[in-house]
């Protein structure tokens, strides 16, 4: 049985054959591409008479050309150096360009640093003597609300934060009328001492325009408490057993901000217990906020 003809075998590639150029713009440390440290391919031969490869270097007569790759991204220094225009003369043009580039970098850095000092430096915080206690519940005076809700909360919730930029304390209380089995309303308070940035512009934007970003809420400016204060409320009550009532008094005094919030769902009230009106809650918030700010050192 005759053996079918075999296709001619390709000659084995000699071990000295150069590796193929890498497909990536950066070298593979384990298999470096030929032609240079960044893996650029070797120079292509000139195709026309008189055309010279960008990789070709001047050689001596009779010496074979050894193509050397040129890295077009390699710069001598942190900034591109532009040489002198043709005909300018003077062998020190490149050196002068380097000098001017260095001087320009120094001037630009100095100008940037001056801008930071002039525009980025924060003023000393105006905390107006306030402190943020670790337990705000023991420092929150809500005597006005206690007239409406005489039963005390035996386990209020509180937490605090101490940081170079911000001190913060929070307290959350359950409010009950005498004889109530369940919570009738909720009261929360929060104090923030802004020690790095002035909260004024953002405080005004957030609370003055609260009604624009939250449908159904009314916003009133309150005078006589801190530098500025806003009362935000939402009242959907109907009678004494349906709807809900929400109100927050937000105050800024210097770089201190304080909020006291009240919320109640009237469906939780017993039919024999009348909930407070929005006008009454507003008065409670103003009275207790003034007392709380005094207790916090303002």
C-alpha cells in the first residue's frame, strides 16, 4: 500500500529568530518585544529611493545599518522642549528652552499655591460657644412638649460623632399622653458643629427652598432664634383621628445648626385624647428650641 504524499515541511524557525512585536503598547516583562524597552516594532525599510526611515541612524561607510527604534513618547524632562526656530543660531537654544520651561513650571506652581491660599483657606469656625454633648437627650429641654405629653420616654435613643471637621449629636424621643398604651408622637433633635466649612449658604438653600423639593410642605421664616431659622410643616390632619402632622424648626447660629422635629399619626390617638394643632406644635418647637440652645452653651 502506497503512502500518500506528505506536504513539504516548513523549515524550523531558528532559535535566534526575533520574537514577534507585542500587540500591546507596553512591554511584557517576561517576553520583551524587540526594538526597545517599550516594545515598539523594528524599523521598516525605506520603500523609495532617497526615503529614509525615522529609525535609521547615521553610519560609517561600509558599516551595516543597525536600525534603532525611536520612542516618540519619550521626553527628556517633565515638559516638552521646543527647540529654537531654524536660523536662530546659537548652540544654547535647546538649553534656554529647558530653562524657560522650568521657570514657567515654577511660576505656574507658585500661582496655583497663591490661589489656594487666597481662595481655599477657611476662616476660623464661628461656633458661638456651642457644644455637642455625647448624650443630647440629657441636654434637650422639651418642657413645652411635656405639658402635652406627660409620660416620659424611659429609653430614648441617642448617638454622637466627634471629628476634626464636625461634631454631631442626635436624640430621638417617644411622646406619650398620660394613660396611653402606645406612642402618640415622636420628637427628635440634632445639633451639628461645623468646624471646617461655613454651613450658611447650604443651610439657607436647603431649608428656605424646602417646599420646592418636597411637595405639600409649607416653609416659614422665623425671627428671633439664631442667625436664621425656618419652620417646615406638613399637616394632613382631618379632625382628631386621621391624617398626620409633621413640623421641623431648623436653626443656624454661626457655624452651628440645630433641628427639632415633631411627627404624629393621628390614627394612633385614642378617641378621647385630642392631639395638638399645628399652631400649638409650632409654639412648642420655638419654646423648647430656645431653651435647648441655651443649654448647649449658646
